[in-house]
């Protein structure tokens, strides 16, 4: 025989932000502090590099576009 399981899915929120390299550590710490409850579902933080940014309206690129 098989076992029955009840799975309760928690609502999810996805937040994306782009910050200057010098601000990454502070941003991660702030998100951790704000999101931490100590319960399952607190979430995860993924840090990835952004290779290029271009502001369409002005044509600015790089840090000026952030």
C-alpha cells in the first residue's frame, strides 16, 4: 500500500532588484532581516551578475542606467 500525504503550498512572492556591486552585501542582509521568520517558506536569495544594462529612453548604459 501507499501512504497519503497532504501538501500545503505557501503563497510565493518574487522580488527582483538590481544594485551596484558595492551594495550587494547590504542588500542581501536587508532582505534576510526583513524576510526571516524562522519558518519554512522564508525563501531564498539568488545573487547573479548582470552583464549589461541599457536605459532605453536615454541610451545610458552601465552604472548610469541603474
